C-alpha cells in the first residue's frame, strides 16, 4: 500500500463504527501503535479505538480528508482537513512512522488558522 493509500485508509477509520473500525485498525496500525495530539497521548490500538469512538460520537458526520502526503525513509507527513458536510472545521498535519506497511507512531498537530479557509 502506498503512503497516500495508507493515510487515506487510516483517515477513514475515524468515521467508522466499532465493528468496522477494528479490522481496519489491524490493517493500518502497528501492534504497538502510539498516538499523540494536543489532547494527550495514547498507547495501543484499544486506547486509540476508544478515542476514535469518542470523536465519532462528538462529531457526527465528521470526516477527515487527506489533502497531501510527503514521505521518505519510513517517515510520513499528511496534511488533512476535518469536514462536516462541506465545512472545514479543523485542519492540521499528522506525522507518522511507517513500519511493515502500517503506521506505528502518529502525532497530530492542529492548525487553528487553517480551519478558517475552506480547502
């Protein structure tokens, strides 16, 4: 899977129900995945799945769209927008380490100014 395809597949996981989320997480995320954003740090797929469930509940209809991906030497940077309907609610960038075709460490950065401009 290309880095672009991996980031797009990972972004879609955030909007899935629990039953659909689990197999996608297995396919996209390393066994020892870590996740960090301005809200805190999480270790493991179970913790990240719970965090994603909370996102889905608090943001009905919210979808992440990957805008661009830069990648080299198993390091990857994805620029994204969080959309609800056609509005951009948040924009940001996520950094990830890719190992064996799966994301093993993800760090998300939120850009408060970018959300003011529809992408």
